[in-house]
């Protein structure tokens, strides 16, 4: 992406400017599940799912800004008095494992237990495990007591849930990182008389 500014551009001090950018992004996602269903007897049914998820995100952003055009109309960074290159690379990986178990009684009472453990690369090495469980109970009175059904009322379901959720941090959001100083953040050079 090239953006050429004419000599009237105030952000390049009236001397013309050029910006070149390059962005590369790679996202990979793998999701695997294994599900089983077993009728234990005439009253109980057991369903279970186990699985894992792998997420890998990578981005590479390059930018160069040229200031002070020498020959107007020639859009090449070598045609500028100064240029400021910058780049950023971010990498993020996450692995998660999970399980989901449902015990059902006569299609009207069920207990559902879930658990997931994520391991995001964006957290500190000793603290990369995020565990979050969940529990749900549901009751269908219209299946337990068929006499409740009518032309107006077909199905009633009562459900209660409790659970936790978790998420890792954005890349490089924790810890100390260093970058190039710039006048825009108060760290540029100044002339003192």
C-alpha cells in the first residue's frame, strides 16, 4: 500500500512523503471432538464428548515512511531525504482440552457437567492454565407429567446453570517490552538554546 503525499502535505512539513506497508497474517485452527452415547438401562442415558482445540495466530507488519521528496512524482523510498522503517511481529498459540457429560433420566431430568482447560502462550510460563467448569440441571415437567400438556401448552423446560469462563491475554500485554523512542511519545530529541 503506497500513499504519496504532495508538497502541500502538512504532516511531512511541506516536503512530500511516502508510506509503504506490508501485512502478512496466518491463522490456523484445529478442532477435534469424540462423542459417545450409551443407554445404561430403560431409565438412564449417558452422553459424553471429549475434545481439543488448537489455535495459532501470526502476523508480521512492516512499514516505511519517507519524508522530504527529492524528485516529485518518483514514488520510491530512495527518492526521499529520510525514511523511518518500523515492524511488528505477533505470535499467539493456544491449546484447549474439554469434556462434556450428560446424564439423562427418562428424557425429563438431566444433569450436564462440562470442563475446559486452556493453555494460552500469551500468559507467563508458570501460569498458563485456565480451568473453567460448568454445571447445568434441567427438568421438563411436561415429559414427567404428560397430563400437563394441552392445546395451548406443549413443552415446559426449567433449566439452571452455573459456570466460569476464561480467556488468555492479548499478545505482549503482560511483561516489559522495549521499542524505539519517538517524539510523539515525548522521547524525541529537542534543541536547547
